[in-house]
C-alpha cells in the first residue's frame, strides 16, 4: 500500500508536480511537461490564478466565447460565455439573433432576496425559547449592525428575521431564518458573517439571562436556494413571423409549444430540457466569475418547487401570438469574489457595460432562454444531432490526430453528410 502523502500543501509547486506525477501517472516526465505547458508564462498572472484554490499544479483552460446580438429590454449586448460543449455558443447566438429581429428579450427582476439560517437545537419548554427570541430580537440584530450597516446604507441589508419551529420534523430543531438584500454582491460572506455574529450573541444572551433549557447551535450558513431572487425573461412574436429552418411559422410554433409541454409533463425530458437552459446560464456565470454550482443547485430545486420536477421554461400561443418565457432564480454578484480577481471576469463585465447584479441576472436569464430556444428549435425541425455533430466535427478530427489538410477536406466532405465518430475515422483512413 502506498504511503499517505503528508505535508503536501507545504510543498512548492514544482515539488507538488513531481510528487503527483511520480506516484500516480504512467509517464511522469510526459505528465510533468503537460502540466508545465499550461502554466501561464506571466508569473504575475499565474500567481493570481494560484490564489483561487489550493494545491494548484497548473491551469485548466476552457474556451472563452461570445454570443453577440443578445437584445435585452431594447439594449444590445455581446455576452461572454465559458463552456466546453460544442454548439452551445453557436445555438445561443443564432437564437439571440433570431429574437433580436423580433424585438429581443423582455426581462425583469422579481426580487433579490437571499437566505441564510442558524440551525440549532433547543431542549426545553418551546414557549420559553420563543419568548427569549422575541424579547431579544432587536439586541440580536444590533449585534450584527457593524456587519450590516454599510449594506443597509447602500439600500440592502436584512429584510426579514424570524424563528422557525421545526420540531414537527425533528425533535428540538429550530432555525433562525434571515432574508437579505445584498445589492451587487452575491452575498455569501455577508450572510454567513451576519449569521455567525447573531448566533454568538444569542448564545451569550441565553447564558447571561439564565434561560431554562439547553441551547446548541449546530451551524450558521447561507442557503443557495433563493426562490425570492428571480429573473423573468420572455419573447413573443406573431406565429406568421416564426418561420424556422424551412418550416412555416404556424407549424413551427405549434410543434415548439408541444415540445415544451412535454418537458413540463415528463421528468426525464425536463431534466435534459433544463440542462439545455443551464448550458447557457452556466456559461455566463462562469465567464463573470460567479458560482455556477450554486446557481445550478438552486435552479433544479426551483424546478421541483411544486413537488414534482418540471420545465423551467414555458410556451403558449394565444390569439395568434407565440410566447416563450421563464422564471429562474439567479443569485449573482458583480462585486467581490472572482468577479474582481479573475482578469477575464473583469473583462466580461467590461464587455457587457459593467452591469449591476440585477442587470446581470436579466442578461444571464436571456442567454439561458436563447439556448433553450435554440435546442428545442433543432429538436422539432432538423433534429439535435445534425447541428451538434457538425460543431463537434472539429473535436473528433483533433482526437483522431488529423492534420490540417485532412481537417479542411473533412469539413468539406461532411457539409451535407451525417457526422459520427466512425464516419470521420473511416474518412481519415481513406485520406491518409
């Protein structure tokens, strides 16, 4: 059995690379060379990237693309997208251009509240604890004022503060629940610091006032479920103006609405449908240095908020007008965290005109809906694989070691043919 690596974090980068490649890779020299080739040539830039995480060996690059022609509330944006999946940026761009010619996306923000809880156990007479909380409500909030006063001055701060009795689901279990407006900050540090401060004061007062019973604070943590921090986005057009991919507008619109209905009704379809939305959303979230894992988790929980997982987007035709819309929770920030530390995240904000958090929510929601429109449109017309595999052709060629001449010839050959890994391999074999 191999020995456990001790003190790894104290090694310098060169030592870490040597330790990992020598112990865990088949060819240490080749692996070391590969890791070193992805280290940035500018030491200052690399130092910034090394600071984002721990035990860094190198960098892992993803494409930084742009979706132009994203019109939101009458303003045209070029939106940065960071994603590795072929056809996503192309589909979002095509859909954005389609809707830009039809008035663009209409968007609004229906709330920006984020949540956090102190999870605790109180063993004793519940009425005593409830009375303790209510009589000390202001003192608890005042204890956190050094943290909250600047946010409050900017128009945000704590918007609700309550004690939740959850003893019906777990003996002695309570939550102190707060909602907060964090303005242009994502708000995790603000909420967590506020919760910890309130919890400390609660324990102090509980002991000082000699309250009967036993209080045990388990943890203080924000919630990434933010159903009151939601962006609404929609597009609409007359059905006769919806001709797409050789299909007349009425037929296309009706097929599109039925496809979205299937995602509302079928969980298996809904998961893939919503994944398509998140292809667009996550790409913008990554490009702006926000937390795509939090956004993903929240979106999928929101899709199941009525007790059954369903589509995030919806479509209908009424009086000859096609409407496609979505509500999606998006706890995003434009200040703090990687949004200011990562140089490309800063560039993303610059390209979009330095949007506020609410503006970024609307832009991101629009890209998500555009991506969803592009995917569903392909499904109800030519099929998803035709366009996807055309975009994936280059990846297949590179994976098979094609040279420049073969790549050029293959792109010409597959213009009107179905792309598959085996078909590309056969083509390269014939054209050595």
